[in-house]
C-alpha cells in the first residue's frame, strides 16, 4: 500500500490537487490555512486585510520576540475593521477552505493543525474525507491513530489546547502502528526551526506514547525547517513529513 502524507499546506491549493496522484490513501496532518507567510509577507489573510507593509511590521515584531508589541500593533489593526475582526477573518478563512477541500484528494484521512478552525471543516469536507482527532482508523490492516491541534504558545494560534486535553487524546488511541499528529514529540532536534531560529512546542504525551508503545512510525509536521527531519526512538521512526506549502511534494509511506 502506498500512502501519501502532507502537513502544513498553508494555502498551496495547486500542489494539493496533485498530491494524491499514485497513492492508495492520502493523509493530511493539518494547517490548511495561510494566515501569515513568513517567507512572502504579501501572502496570507493578514496581508490581504492590512497590506504587506503592516505584515512586514507584524512579522518583524514577532521574529524579534516582542510579542506584547506585536499584539498591541495587531489589535489596533483589527479594531480598525468595520464590524469587528471576526467577520473579516471568517470570510477569508472560508474562501481558503472552499478551495482547499475542493482540491483535497480522495480517499483522505485528515486531522487539524494549530492554525486551523475545526468548527468550519464540516461545511467543506467531501465524500471520501474522514476527519479524525483522538481517534483510530484501520488502513491497510494497520491501526493509524490521529491527534490534531497544537499546544498553547505565546503565538496564540486558533487551535491550541491545554497539555492535559492533548494528552487525553493521545491516551485515547491506545496502541497503534502509525501515530499521525500535527505537532512533533517533545525532542529538541525535532522542534528547532533553523530558519525561524526558535523551538516550537512538541508533545510530551506523544513522546511518552512512543517510549511506552513503540509504534512503527510517528508522522507529523508543524516545524517548517527542522534541525532533524527524522529520528529513530527505539524501534519507532519519527518523520517530519515536510512543509508542504514550500515543497509541494508529499511524503511517501510504503506499507
């Protein structure tokens, strides 16, 4: 069985439409939406609403870890929008989701990323799309567990949850052959982004599950330019399937 896996699509509709070619099954590990593009500041919802100059300023503040200043700066921009921020964000997110789910290959197993808006997905998933979060599916005779979302950070992305809630989803899976999650296990080499020059948050619960149950694979994304793209922990192969927006090529898992 040939499985194509992507994560961190971030609006790359064209490549997403081709990503299932030659695969028996397609898996997407979330972050479909492009809110801010750190590589091209003119792209994404923030730049669409406020222009590239404001995106340049906001990204610079966050890159310099001046988070309070960044929040104050962005708050002023959001407050300037007629009718408040949410209607403008919702319209932009819905436009992206409509295009992304129309391009999504079938059959597909999906889970959420930290910048996704889970409550909207039901309006766009198509026949052949199965969304799982804290749930298990049998694929090719193997147990695949799925855990979506991210953990709380100073960035306050839309789909961050408490450590306890995330750990409960991991525990609900039991023993699986392949663990699919958006964020990596809490291993420094898998969490450090060499371009952003910062550590992202990983899951201690996923790491504990690896030590305890030793799945064959743990597949994840989230860290766009990781120090290490893969690592073996015991018998478990941990793989960052890649920043799909930038690469446009799925990770291939042959089982």
